[in-house]
C-alpha cells in the first residue's frame, strides 16, 4: 500500500493496482505487523458444540453465561437446540494447533459443563480452536492511526470480536462520511 495524492494505491500479489480514497484494514491479528502501537496479546481459545437435545433442564432461561474468571468459561444455547461451550484460553497464539492440547481443553470444558448441569448429556458434535487477540481493556481498536492517514482499521479483538466487527462497520462508515458516531471515541486507538 502506498499513499498517492489524497488517497491510496494498493498493489496485489498478482500484480494489479487498486486506487481508492481510503482503505480499511480488517485483517485481524495480522494487522499488528503494520502498526507501531501494540494492539493486544495473542492467545489460543477452544470451543465445542453439542448435538441437539430435548431439554435444557437446570439452565435458567437458557441464558448466555460468561464467567469473568481467567481463564473463563462461556456457554450459550442455539436456535437449533444445541449448546456452544468455550473458553480455557492459553496465552500462546499457536497452542491451538496441538491436537493433544485441544483434546485436553475440550475435556476440561466438558467437565465444567457436567459440574454445572449434571442432569444434561453432553454429546459433542464438533470442536474447534484458534488464535485471537485480546486487548488490555477488552475493547476492539477501530478507527485511524497516525502512520496511515488514508486508512481505517477494524480490529475486532477479544471474545466479543464478532459484535465489535459490526460496530466497526458503522463507526468507519460514519468516520468516512464525516458523520458523528458516539462509539468512535470508545474504540479509538489513542483512547
Ligand atoms: C475458537 C474461537 C471462538 C470465538 N468465539 C467468539 C464468540 O463466541 N463471540 C465473539 O464475538 N467472538 C468470538 N471469537 C473471537 C472472534 O472470532 C474475533 O474476535 C473476531 O473474528 C475478530 O475479527 P476481525 O475481523 O478483527 O479478524 P478475523 O475474524 O481474524 O478476520 C481477519 C481476516 O483477514 C484475513 N487476512 C489476514 N491478513 C490478510 C491479508 N494480508 N490480506 C487479506 N486478508 C487477510 C484473514 O484470513 C481473516 O479472514 C472467537 C475466536 C475463536 C478463535
């Protein structure tokens, strides 16, 4: 990417050039390589989804449950009568690549679930794990940085990153169009 007049020119790996007024970096934790500011620590996190079941007995209002403990444990139900259970983070970006560690972490999640809901079966359909970036204050970084005046960054770090991404789309649209956005200050890089 290079600055050009009031905008940017992007060079793709296959040799094409794309010109624009602005560019949005939505490249997740890979974005750290472009930035001077440290935008968080990389961790591995683990999750599983269980087979659909007939009963959620003992689960008050099928509420979303999220521990504030570290490492945390979270769980929620889905519209197709399943439960998603996750957490057990470890402070290493690539730890989740170990099949052994995944198996151990999934077992821990299953035990936690069994402790909380002893009357519910937990037949696991699928398990997964991956890297995610966690910021010091738990909030995403969304907006502009001094080193790239023609760029916006939408970095949905953290365990709420999917929600932050939706917020980022609104904030960046408003910043670009010069419209006020009350959330912009909360997520700005120099907060
Ligand atoms: C196991 C697990 C469970 C999670 N559970 C939840 C949850 O329940 N709720 C929640 O809100 N969040 C959850 N998260 C966190 C959430 O996934 C992230 O916070 C969110 O995806 C971050 O969004 P992002 O757009 O910043 O980055 P990403 O979703 O990582 O997207 C970045 C994209 O950019 C691409 N990319 C990178 N570099 C380049 C490049 N040079 N050129 C082109 N493309 C590039 C990547 O391939 C990727 O597709 C979970 C994460 C994991 C790993």
